């Protein structure tokens, strides 16, 4: 997990195999990070909808993880860029509740 946190966008995209292996492991201690970094990878690949999907999985499946808040923040940013403002507003309210 820490290794992935240190990687930049291009480097995270180069580690897609590792991320998929992490998800396939079904290890609940590393899956929140894997979903979050899959989101980062898809952002790097300029696939914002897919990135948001993975960020939201990280948040909803593991709401108590350290990646939950970062995942919500990233999704809000994506939704704003896609002009999905109503959805972004809902997530911002949710973010305020967990702050």
C-alpha cells in the first residue's frame, strides 16, 4: 500500500497488474488501497467515469478505511469536471458527515 501511495500517475498506470492482483487476492486489508489506486490509474488513462467507479467502490465497500475520504474527494472532483453537479453535491454532504 505504501509503495503505491508514493507513485505518481504514470507510475501507477505501469503497476496495473499489481493492482489487479491485489483485488483478486480478496484480502480486505489491501483492497481499499487497490480500489483507490485503480481509480488513480484510470484517471491517468483519462477514463474519469471508470476512475470514479473504482473510487466509489473503495468508499462504499470500505467506509472505515483510510482511503474512504480520499476516494470521495477524488470522485467529487471527477463529477464536477463531468458537470455531474447534483451527484457531486450529494457526495460533498456525505463527506461533511464523515469529517
